[in-house]
């Protein structure tokens, strides 16, 4: 009987641990910390600027500073054999950054 109790406790523990990791995983992947995260421009930004590192919050820089930084990231793409941004992608993610910059 003691053994059964131990199994029950272990079972509950595993379920709890599973739930906790599921939540942690979800909050890391839903970019809820970004403003207007579900808009088309945001989705392009998330996809293109989250490919190599965590997606930076747009409030981190001014619109002018983002313009310069995206050029730096063009070089990072090239160094790492990533496809260059298309004009459409660039326009969308720049619009997103300009709108939400600090
Ligand atoms: C091909 C990989 C790659 C992609 C795609 C990429 N980055 Fe980066 N990014 C890097 C690397 C590598 C660094 C760290 C070295 C550096 O600062 O240049 C970095 C650093 C940064 C930093 C920190 C710079 C600092 O000085 O603190 C920011 C902010 C950033 N990236 C924003 C962006 C944005 C915005 C985009 C989308 C336009 C983007 N990244 C796309 C590779 C990438």
C-alpha cells in the first residue's frame, strides 16, 4: 500500500512538472511582451529578427538607431549565409520598429 501512495505522489508530481514547463515554454514562444504582436508587420519582424537571437523589444532604440542597426544586421545575415531581406520584409519590419521605437 505504501508503494501505491508513492506512485500516486510521483504521478502528481510529474503532471505538475509537465504543466509548469508547458507554461514556461508557451510564454517564451508567444511574443506577448511585444506591442501589437499579432499584426502582420510584427510577425515579419518576429520571424526575421528572431532567427538568430531573441526578438529585441522595439522600445530598446529610437527609430533612427533601428535604421542603422538593421543595416548592421544585414551584414550579420550575409556572414551567416542567411537570405537577404526582401524589400517587402524590410518595409514591414521597419514600419513596425518605427511605430514602436522609443
Ligand atoms: C543572421 C543572424 C541575425 C539576424 C537574422 C539578425 N541578427 Fe541581430 N544580431 C546578430 C548577432 C550575431 C548579434 C551580436 C553581434 C552584434 O552585435 O553584431 C546581433 C545583435 C543584435 C542586437 C544587439 C546589438 C547591441 O549592440 O546590443 C540587436 C538589437 C539586434 N541584433 C537586432 C536585430 C534586428 C532588429 C534584426 C532584424 C532586422 C536582427 N537583429 C536580425 C545576428 C542576427
